[in-house]
């Protein structure tokens, strides 16, 4: 993996001089869980490097690499073809196109207002409920209607595995979703997932949009090669932008089928709902305070959630973003989190930027 | 005769404050009117575009494709003149520089679609426009007048408003 990073870095540095779109997102993040010790391990620098190119003949390439002290990950490796101005087909590893937050933001923390992601759309390795990446095929298209536009996405590919060792993105102890490794396809045990998404922007010039999606994922576990979890999710989302105010909200309905490891055997077939809302107020070009609330409903004894102990079932966040210089921001936020058998407060402070 | 002269003087004296005010207003406004520069959308002289709406122009500079007669039109951001860029943002894009650039970056980062390129000198911009017959940009009207290979497509606004 180190070799891949070095190779990618050299490609990126030479590409920065060529006729391609190149973006680098450096970040330094400090976290502190109330009651825990604070050490230098709580301060994590990272950088996300992005490169894309549209060739005149219609070919497309996209690479994204995330590098931190203990993580080196090829986030996106995509080769595509632009059939016309509104239809693209991709092959490779890409972001699973579900919901609003996950399709709008990923790494590149500078682009999102807050530091953290809502719990239910957190990265698979950090306690998120839905696999973050797929490796396979992706179709993206749009249909303009007056000043508005409909956008659709269809995806099918290898999905995540539920492992007890933790995935990337800073995953620690406990189970989490580990992505298919495009550079090491024999690692792990992965099955297929499918996602369809539809979104509508009433005015292409504005960021307001509404939409819905459905995803079906077959998730292998590392407990037993034959064990597999079936995850079906349908969700709705909205991003409402009016002058200085922005509201983001998503609600997902989950149906899970999880093999039981207790004496009774069989599998648990269960349903639950998760949602969040985030409000942001851009007081001026520099200061943006924000709050968010996320919750999980009807999830008592759900075995899928019990397998993901890093998932906070309820969270309240308050924070502020200060754009103190061109393409650089400082953010501070506090989140009160409730887990299945625990609760704590988490402080986050970060500096994020984009270059060039 | 004396009475008429006295009457005229009385009128002038009584209206002196108003005359001073009018003179001051005209005096203050004339220089800025004289220096107001018009910002215009331009293309190579070889293009034959149909008129583009304000919505289509905004689309172009936000990185969305606009097609005319089967040809895809693209845009270049002129970053050679800070004032021109500011007027472009105020009058056409209607976003702050921070929000505009963040939107462009987000779109590229999310979709892999090419960003709207920039030209940081007028010479580079003119070269780019003349190399292709499907690219638009913006510049001051007085700059267009000194560039024989470039023509005006649309009026954006002038720099009188802050």
C-alpha cells in the first residue's frame, strides 16, 4: 500500500502541472472524548488528493487517495466514458451513491460545513450503517426540465464486509464495515450491493434539492465465511438553501437480516429507522454556526446495530466554522453521543483547507 | 428696471442653497459616471451564437454544459483583473467568491467533471478564446475595443455598484 501511495503522490505532483483538475485537501484534526486522556495521538494530520481528467474523445479518469499517519487508502479509482453531456458510465471503485451527505461530501473536509458527519452516514469503518464504497459499475445521468434538473444514479458492485478488526477511516475496536480493496481483491470476503438514487433540484443554479434512494447490500462477516447479512435501506433526503439559512435532513428505513449466533440459531429479521437534521446559518462570509440532531428509532435489540458498536444511536452537535483565510477554515464542535450501553461527549477542533 | 434687477437678485439669493446642492451633486457624480467601465461576455469573432439568456450564462460559468446547434459551449474565468472578477460575481453569478469557488470545487470533486478553467492574464485569455470557436469569457468593454479578434456577446453590468 505504501508503494501505491508513493506512486499516486508522484502521479499527483506531476499532474498538478498538467491540464487536469487537481485538488489537495489537507486537514489537522484534534479530538477529545470527555473523561479520557488527551495525548498527541488525538491530533491527526491527513491529506486527501484528488485528480480527474476529461479527454476530448469522451474518456474520463478519476483518482482519489486519502493518506494519514496510520491509513493509506485509494478512495476512488474510476475509469469512465461520457456518452453525452448528461450521461456518464464508470467502472472501478467509487462512493456508494446513497442519500445526500454521502454523495455530496466524503473526504475533503473543507467542503462540508461541520467537522463530523451525521452518525448514520458516517464512514463504514467509523461506525456508519451503510457501506461507503462499491467496486463495479456506475451510471450517472441528468435530465433538465426548465430551470430544474433530475439526476439519477445506478450502481452495482462489490460491497463491504463486516469485520471485527475495524476498517479504515480511523476505525478502532469493535465491528465495522471494511471496503473491498481494489488493489488487493483477494483480501476479505465480499458480496454484491446495488444502489439506485433519484434527486431533483428545482433550480440548477441553487443548491436546494430533494430526493430518494434504495440500496440492497449482501454483507459477509469474518465470523464465518457462510454468514451473510442482508441490508435493505430506502431513504429520503432534502437540502434546503435560502439566503443565509441551510437545512439538511435525511430519514432512512432499514430492514436487516442477521444470522443469530446464540443457541436459538436462524436469523433475526428486523426493521428500524434513523434520521438527522442539520441547520447552518452563514452569518457572513467568515462565520457559520451550526447544530445537528440525529436519532435512531425502533432499534431495540437489533443485531445489526449491535454488531456496529461505534455507531452512536443518538447525537446532538453544536459547532462553528470560521473561514479565516481564502480556502482555509477552522472549525470547533461538541457532540453529545449516546451508544447502545454508553454515552459521552466529544470535542473536535480542526483546520482544513483546499489547494490550489 | 431697478425693481426687476432687485427681483432677479432676490430669486438668485433665495435659491442659492439649491443651486449649490445641484452643482455639488452633479460635480460628484460626473467623475464616477465618466470612469464607469462596462463588463461584457465575449467570444472569438468567428463564433455565431444565438443570444444566450442570463440563466444560460450562469450555467456556463457554474460549469454546466450549454448546447447550441449541436455544439457544446464552455467558459473561461478571467482572473486577470480583480475588479472585473468582482463585478462578474456580483452582476452575473450572484455569489460571493468563496461560495462560487467552493461550488465549482465541490462539483468537480463529486462528479469528476472538468472545472471552469481560469486565465490569469488578458493575453492568455485572448489566445484561449481565439483557439476555439466554442468558448466564452468576460472582460471590460474598453478592452474588447482594442482586441480585433474578440466580439461582445452580452452585457453583464458596470462597476458603479459596490
